[in-house]
């Protein structure tokens, strides 16, 4: 069994340097890479929309997460190996 994790987030930095307008999404898919990639593309479209604007930052990632001994999925993959990844800083 393979677990895929898809996550995305974007934010804007205001004039005072504060992070605002944060949008984040996270999904988990079991044993279906094609479906995980379709969810990734949906997340990616949202993040790329934010990339059009000044002072926005964002990330979109698809990866196989590390699984802790207690069964929790880690926030990051082992060895920072992403299946797909998009990042931008404006």
C-alpha cells in the first residue's frame, strides 16, 4: 500500500511584513497515483492563480510521506523526495 500526500499553501506579505491571506489545503490518497496527481493539479491551479499577484508566495507538493511509528503521517517526505513540486516567490 502506498500513501500519497498533496499539500499546497499561499500567502501574501503586507507592507509591515506580516503574512496575510493564507490559503492552505492538504489531501491524502491511498494507492492511486493518478488520482493523487489530479488532486495535485487542482491544488496547483489555485497556487498558480496567487502567483500572478505581487508579494505573494506559495508552494504545491505531491509526495509519499514518512510514517511515524505511531501511524501519524509526517509533514515532509523522507529525504525531501517530492513526486511533483511547484514553488514561487514574488
